[in-house]
């Protein structure tokens, strides 16, 4: 690209400073808002996934092959020891635990409630899942595996406190009614109605005893070393477990509604992206067309002194490119500054309370960069700018020099 | 000697109201294809290297149209334009632009300097379009400005120059790349008589001392009196021709 072209395009951009600044600001404001929106949605999605996989689902689960409802695995996996040997030998697996997850009842002297009873490995569970982070009082299950820890809302409903006795009941596998007397060892508060009011944790030993199980379990919860290569890890595990009556599923298959939320949010973002690009392109088109009509005579002069249609086209495209690049750079800088601010200060999002009904979800979001989308948005602004320069560029390049020179 | 420029049976017809009006006329019955005005009628002329020729005539006689067609910035409806025996009137616009870039210089009535460039940048621009290096073009542009007497204003933008200074810069821009011919459409029309006289003297000097070929249009008798050849145009036809050399 010749220096003559760049010089003239640059000067033309600044021909009407105020108009150019307004155009740049509108591009920058649109892009900055988009970046903020992308970051907010990404942070929500990240937190949703982190919480969902972190507190209950894990990255990957191994379930009995005929399990229909992945959220409530009511079928039992035989020979969990054999599966553990395979898990120990699979490099993709970082840590795992076996669980017994059943529905049952908990009752105190005052009240009873239906609950989801999670029998976890007391030693491994804090490494696999993060419920222990929400413990507010008492302790997790001791090494002997005795005790129960439950949410503050359930504790309040039952009227129990640390050390109080509760009775756990469940319909055992052999058809009998199982019952266990346990003491409350810990009370957690995750902020989620579902977790704090209806899920309780006991050791897998207690749960197995209650349900009259032998060695069987309902699921294995696995955290992988590289969550970005989840499908590969699942496929590898499925390959290694071939021939056993189990199925390997990722969190996306278990918490499919989160995938739906994510896709829905992404689709919304794409629509917003299109709207912003439309605004950006109309703004640039307006600026360029106004500038074009002001310069018709000058195009005539340029063509007369030897600038061909290609030069005129390239000059206008370069002008729109400069507008897009400057506006895009400003927008990226402003957007990043906003994200950085809320990354540090936190952004209070009221929707956190509603999402929190279903799972632990912090209402203060510490924004994260979604670089892939941010860079795409910046590049798209540049591309949109250049594309919006096409109509004026072709229009100007088709002008006849003599007619342009007659233009007043 | 082969003429530098040959015009062969040039006719130029303007459709008034543009093609849309023509289409509208045809839609309304086909008998009214819009208004058309014939600006030049079967005009044939030769111009030779080193000429200092004026095209004279009243307003609307076709002077500017003729200069535009000679300058290839307008195309004839019929007829041919030849430069040194080569037909240029049928070239594609991109090739025509390149031809103008290397062979022609223009001076316009309204100066038409590029407002966002300084005087020296305006002059340099033709050389930049030719791809000449920065140092050489700066040196040649300043030399051209010196030759027309506005070197001191080289770094000013057009809006800070007087009309006469702007027209001198325009002349510098027209000659800096040593074109075959400089075409000037009413170059003195917007200047006061003293400035017009000085500009004309400058053009004559460039013609006599440096051999620059000038074709210019004017209806000012004082300007026409300095021309070495005068072609009188009226209603798109050559009405008369006077060779004073």
C-alpha cells in the first residue's frame, strides 16, 4: 500500500474531527458494551459450570449402563473395585470417588423431610467436590465415617444443631425399610435453596448400610486433569470400560439444562453482536457517505491527476478500515478497562439469587475475560467497518471525473 | 510532423436529467427519451508540441467540454482522441487514469487543490501516485513550487493561501511530472486582473523557457491576447482559428 494512499486516507479521516470522533465513540461504546456483555455471560456460564461440576456432578460420571435419569442414578454398578483399578490407571483422571446417591427421609424429634442422601467417600470427597467450602459450622465427616452434615435451611426446618441426633430412613434394596441414627457433625450454607434444604451428606459406608447394599455404588464422580479435553477423557474411559455394564457421561449430559442455558445465552450474545455491528456499520456508512458527498469534486481532481478507480476504492476502504481500527482499539481498551474494574471490584448481579435456588451461585461476579469472543468481536468490528466502506468505495470509483469536477 | 494531439470528428451529447429521465421518457410512450444537448459537433483539431493555445468562446460554447475530452476526463459520444498517434479515447478508465498521470497536467478554474494536503504535498501527490520515492518527489515538488514563485508557502494548507497562490500551486502540480501537455480550464477566471496577468506570464514563461505545451480555455480578451494560437468555439463548432506565430 503506497504512502500516498495512507497519507490521504488518514488526513481524510480527520477532515471533520468532530464527526470522526462521534463515529469513533459510537463504535467504541458499542464494542465496549459488547465486551462487557460477553464477559458477564462468560463469567455466569463459567460459574454455572464450575458450581455444577464442583459441588455435585464432577467433570465425568460413570453410571450403570441402563440408568435413565443421570441426575438421580437409581441403578447400581457392580464390581466398583474393578472400575477403580481402571480409573487409577487412566492418566486423564485426576481424582475420583464412588458414591451412593438415593432419596430418603431425615427426621428429628421435631420434624421430618424428604432429602437426597449422598453417600460420599469422606477422605476423597473434599478433593473431588467442593461442598466442604460451604461448611459454616462443625466439621465434615470424620475418618470413621460416622455423622451427617446438612444445609442450614434443612437444619432450621428440622430444628437441629451440631451434635443433635437425626434418623435417616430409606427404602433399602432388599425391600426393607432402612434406618440409621446419626449425629449432625456439620452445617453448610451454600446459598442454594435446593442444596441447603434438601441434600444431606453421609459417608458411603453409612449410606450402603442404610440401603442394605454390598459393594455396589450408584456412580463414580471424576475430575479430569484437563477439563478442556473432556470428550477425549470420556472416550478414553469408555474405551477402557468396554464390556462392563456401565456408561460414561460428561457433566454436559448430566446437567444438560446448563448447556441449554449456555447455548441460549450465546445465541442472545450473537444477536446483540449483530445489532451492534449493524449500528457500527450504519454509523460508518453514514460518516463515509457524508464525507463522500463533501468530496465529490476532490475525487474528480484525484481522478484527473491520475488516480484510477482502484485507487479511489482502496482509499475509501482504507478510511473505513482506519475508522474501524481506531474505534475497535478504543472499544477494546474501554471494554477491557471495565472488565478489569469488575474483575477486581466484583459485579453484583441480582440474577445470582434466582440461579442460586438451584445450585450454589455467588451473587457477586468477578468478571473474567473471554478472549476468544473479545478478539472475534474486535476483528468483526474491523471487518464490518471495511465492509461498510464498500458501497461508498464502489460508488466513488464509478464517478466520472468531469462530472465530479462539475459538482458544487 | 505528427501532431501531439488529434481530435477526429468529436461529438459530445449530454443527456439532461441523466439516464433515469431518459428511461422515464421512454416509459411514457417511447417518443420522449429525455432532453439531450449537443455540446460539440463533429469537431476535428490538431495540436502540436510546444503550443500555447487558447480555446475561446462565450459561456456554454463547449470550451470546457472540449478541454475535458482532450484531457480524457470526459469521453466523446462519437469520434476519437489520439495522442502521438495512439488512440486513447477507447481506453478503460484505469488505463486512462495512468495515461493522465504520466502525460497530462491540469489547472482548474477553482484551483481544486486537495484541502487536507499542504501545498508541497499537493504537488508531490502526482509523483507519489507515480511511485516516485519520498526524497526525489519532495525535491522535485519544492523545485516546481520555486519555479512558480510560492516556495515560501510550501507547507501551508490551501485555505491559508490566496487565490493567486493556490493557482500557482495548481500550476506547479500540473508541471511537476513533466507532462506532454498542461490543460487549463479558465485558469484566470477567479483571479483579479493583476494576479491573472502574473499567472499568464508564468505560464508563458514555462512554455517558452521549458517547452511546456499549454492548452487553455478563456473568454477574457486580455488572456486571449497572450495566446500564440486561438481557436474560437461557438455552439460546439470551430468558428475560427488564429495562429499568431
